[in-house]
C-alpha cells in the first residue's frame, strides 16, 4: 500500500473534478441506498470506484518487475510469436509490457477511469496482471498468485470511499490531493 496508495491518489487527482464528482455521486448514492451504511452490498454497487482502482493497478502496477524459475517446460505466447521455456530457466517479467499492450487496451498510456465498467470492461480484467497472474484468477499453492490480492484492491476501494464520503462538497472530495 505504501507504493500503490500514493500512485492511485495521483491518478485520481490528475483525472480532475468530473471524475471526483462522479465518484462522490456513485459512492454516496450506493451508501444511501443501503441505509446509510458502508456494506459489502453497497460496495458492489460502485462499478466506477472499482474500475478506478483496477485502472490504477493497470497503469502503474505496484511491483512492475517479477522473477521466477520455470517449474516445468512450457510455451509462452504473445500476439504473434511463441517462446519455449525449459524447466529451471530464470524468467523475468515487466508487467507494464502486458498491462499497457495496445492490442488489448485502447489508449494504453492514458488513465481511463471507466475502463473496467460493464461487461466488456470486466472482460479486460483478465489482462490486469499486477498480482503474479490475471486479476480474474484466485491464488492457489501452484500458481504463485498473490494471496493478498483481494485485500490489495479492497483497501484502496475503502480509501476512495472514505475520501468521497468525507467531503461535504463532491467537487472538493479530492481537491486536497
């Protein structure tokens, strides 16, 4: 969180008052419709807020470089080539190569707050690889997926929610950032 939280605030802050107002309205409406309480049900009614967190993870992954040894022979495929990897070989991955792939993401270098909203947006979550694997996969003993992944995006969702609920004026929710 020490790395990701300031980066997320940077991207939200740079996005401007329109996003700040939209987030505040979505969050306040969801909380109000759940009896004024912040609940998991209320948070499920905040697709823009969730998308903003995923987009922050996509555009600037908290751990960009990863290493590992192949446990078995396999083939890594890109859009137009395949690489054979042998057991024991050392692998290096630089996540922004994948998370900013222009064949997957329109305007890959741009922060698009609503990128992961809706059915088409949710489909793109499988290309968000910040936690040692696709966002749509769960951690297992065999896949090295970050077991703290759900907590890593839940915590900034709560922080975003807190900022939006804490300001009396939606246009000032993120102005201090």
